[in-house]
C-alpha cells in the first residue's frame, strides 16, 4: 500500500490543485465527445449527403478550429486564460444542439463552421495555463496526463455513441453539449486566472510586434508545418476510416469498437510513455511517432475485418501518444510567458487546419481513386514526417537550450 501511495505521489509531483481541475474537466468533456467522430456517418446516413460533401462539412469544422486556435491564442495572452476558457465552454453547448437540429445543407455548413470555432477556442488557454502552473521539468508529464484525460473519456465515448446512434443520432448532440457545459461550470467555480501579472502587462504590445516575434522563430514555424502533416494523417481516423469500414460491411458500432482501441490504449500506456519519453531525445521520439502514425494508417489498406482494423488503430495510436506528450512541451519551452497563448495557438492552428485539409483531401482521394491509394499515401507521408523531424533536431535543440537558459 505504501509503495502504491509513493508511486501516485511521484506521478503528481509539481502538479498543483488547479491543474487537476483542468484535468477533470477534460475527462468529462471528452467522455461526451460524440459528434465529430460520427459526423461523417451522421451526414451520409441521416441527412443523405454524398461522401464528398460530408467530407467538406467536416472540413468546415476544421476551418473554424483553425481560426479558433489563432484567435484563442491571441485572446489568451491579452484577456487572460480564464475568460477564453469560459467563452468557449459555455457557448459551444447550444451550438452543438443546433447542429443536430438543422436539416438544410447551408445551415449544416454554417453550424459546423461555428461549432469548430467555439469548440477549439479554449485549447490555447488550457495549454498556456498548464505552462503557467507547471515547472518545465514536469511539463511533459503534465501534457501527457492531459492527453490521457482526453482519451480516458474518448475510450468510452465511441462505444456509447455507436449504440446511441442506433436509437437516435440526436442523442449524440445532446450528450456532447451537456458534458462541455459541465467543463465550463468547473472552470467557473474552481479555476482562477493563471496568467502571471508581468506577462499580462507585456502582452499588451501591438499585434504587429508580436507577429514579428514569430518571424524570428523558424523552429516554431517548421515544427508547426510538420504538425499540420501529422494532423492530416491523423484525421483519417475520424473521417475516411469509418467510411472504409462501412465499405467492407462494418457499421457504426464496429467503428466505435475499433476506435475505442485508440482511447483504451492511451488510457493504459500514456502515463508510462510520458515518463519514458522524458529521457529520450525529443526529436528522435517525435520522429518515431510520425513513423508509427504512417505505418498504422498504411496497415489499414490491408484490413478487411474488425481485428485487423483494430490492429492498425493500435499501431498509429502509439505514434499519437508519443507525439502528444512531446509536441506541446516543445512549444511551451520555446515560448516566453507573454507569448504562451500565441505560440500554442500557432501550433494548434496546424491541427485546426488539418481538420479542414485532412477530411477534404482524404475523402477526395477515397472517392476519386481508391482506399488503397489513400492508405499508401498516409504511409509515405508518415515516413517523410519522420525524416522532417530528424532534420529539425539539431537547430531545435540549440533553440530549446537557449530558451531553458533564459528561463532559468
């Protein structure tokens, strides 16, 4: 018993109480993350929209997310972390419900775009809050645990959503909105402002001056571009993977079970991997992440049954876990306190853009060519991604060393 308590205490070292409220809110919110993984199936099955148009609708979510990351990052520095968290988490629920009620394609498109914006507006604020609260030595663990929280909920959400969709797809929208609202109430009651006062003052410089700072950060910009490629590959698990499974006679419940391996594996091994990767060269680790991501989606091209689909999910999930622990830590270490929101927003915008490009590109290749071409392309992109991270390693290590010296 003493050994277990000691291990738990070691896991929580340097992680303050407010951090754990953010972690709890993330678990609850992701437990109800029903809508986006099933949106392409909902639009094609319930609304009768062609695959290419369904992909475009999901891409509009990504367009909103892209704008949200940039806007949220700037607002996080200028207004503070807490106002941006509340704005996002309290406005998202009614928009989620609205998307489940509208029928006409233009209103679906508009609702999806707005939902993408407000759903992801809070993300730079969470990352900046973690960087505010947690010392550099514990950030890899802190971001790894947040990602673990995301997938602790996500491990159950696809299974629940798959069965809920058999009765009424609208239940997905209600559940998603409710859990987001609960996260907002946790922030309202338990999460104070974390931004350092001096950082808040320094952030009030003209936007042009802040943007010029980005021009002096080639490592940040290249790392963000690689994150875009990572996100494009990863997005196929939400859009074209369920369509590919459907083409082989597997339904929503089967997709829910296959993708649940993603969340389940993250829950089982993220804490251990977060501990291990702190001892690895960061860019060697994230290069391995890119390779595993490409290999996993490449394996999907051989899948015809649920077990093989599940195996492919396991492989790319290992890459996802490593990348999720390393990438935000690199960005947090690069960013000065007054630019934490903006830097996280810039990197997050790559993921938002991948939500737009990934579904659009993936569904187009899937429909115009064949699924085999799509999965082969994912494998080749993963190999190129791994080489890109390795080529960035030396200059990135020098930049991180300077940032660490300055902070200390």
